[in-house]
């Protein structure tokens, strides 16, 4: 019996790697979830063979259910290491603008997944980058769409840097509730379950790629979180109200999820904030002649006394002693 190429749509198993890592961090039975769709950990780690797209949907839906977290798929997609993810690896290194990257992605997607095609539509002041499944989807795919929308949204965020404005970005997917409200993005339910897309200002297409992408490690996926945190929180370090809870909200992720990803590095979000303030203080004291109180305010401390007390904990000496020592 002869089958159409659209009867079974395939994907590379390596595309599931960030979800596997996220499940492992939570101590969940990843092997069992993979076995249910006919895969093994070795298949994903080595990116060998292909997997049916419907099995991918089943796996991602099962992973989200096992995690017990409504926003699991979104959070994994948002913290994706684009530099090592099979769909983007190579593209982010050679594409200088979003326009180039989205165009090449639309052309090259077939080498990673015959199941979905991507297209970039420029519609005046706003553009739409959307994916369309090339087959009738008879398995749950809402979680898969949430993961895909998140990885595209985080790609936008990292490319545009200071130009980022969440309120100007709209995600269109089957279940808008899978996108956390703290993301501040506009969420729209699509009437076509074969479509998933993200709408953003057209002017962003010409922004260069000198952003967090250039600082992303080529290591494990969770390491991409640190440059993202530094980019997201850098402009807020001078706010005395910036604690771990407020920082998590700015990043559009839950504090629990962030600390889970940071745990292998023996870090917490609170420690990351503390270290960012420490580095800013060291830099300002070494490079300028600003008053101690002014340096403290730039680091999020309301007065020189509280700043000096914290600096003593950091360096074992006062700000004035540190400045004198570094000349």
C-alpha cells in the first residue's frame, strides 16, 4: 500500500532535549515518558533517527502533566539555549538580523521536522512569524504550541535587547492560558488548531544580533539562563525593591522554576541579584570618583551606611578601602 508523505510527519528527537533536561531537574521519570512514545534517552541525547510528530505532542503533553506545572512547556521554551538547540544552532551564529534568521529558519525547518512549516509575513508596522502543521493533528498539541511560542518569544527578547516591549508582542495559540500572565504578552486564541504564531513590531526585523545570544554558553541548556538574567535585570539593579520575587516576575518565570534551573550551579535568584550588585559596585568604585552614597544608590541601597555594611560582607573591607586599594 502506498502512503502519502503527509500520512506520517517526522521530527528529530533531539528537539526534545530541553524538555528532557527540565524533567530531569525535577527528578521525574523521563525514561518512562519516553518509552510511552517509543523513544529512549539515547535517541534524544544522540539525536538519532526520527520520531512521529504525534508522538512528540504526546510526550510534551505527558511531560507537562507529570511536572504538575501549568506553564511547564512555556517556561522550558523561554529558557531555551538557542545556540545549541538543533533548530537554531548555526543560524544564530551566521544570521545578523531577525529578518535573516526567520527567513533561513522558514527555509531550513524541513531538515529538522517535516511536520511543520514556518513563514514570515510582514504586515506594515507589525509582522507575523507563524508555524503551520502540515497534517491533521489528532493528538493534543496545545503544550507543544506553548513551547514553540515561548522559544520564539525568547528569541525575540534576546535579539532586540533594550528595544523589547512585551505589550507589543502577541502570541497566537490554542490555549492562551498556557502562557503565564506575568509575561505581560498579549495572548490570543487561534481558531485554527494547525496554526501557532507570534506577532511583533516590524522594525525589530532589522535589529542586529549583538545581544544575549552572543554570550550564550555552548554547554547545557540551563546555562543560557545566566546571560538572560543579567540582561533582564541589569536595568533594575538600582531599585531597592528588587528582590527574588520581583525579579522572577520581570523575567516572566516562576521563582521556583528559576531556582530549580540555577540549583546545579549552586545559585539562587537572590544570589544572582546579590552578585550583580556586587559587580556593579566594584566597577563603579574602581572606575570613577562617585560618592559612596551615589554608588550605593546605583546598586539598590538607599543610604551609604547600608551599602557599606553589605560591601564589607562582599569584600571584607569598606568601599573607601577598596577604592584606595585599586588605585
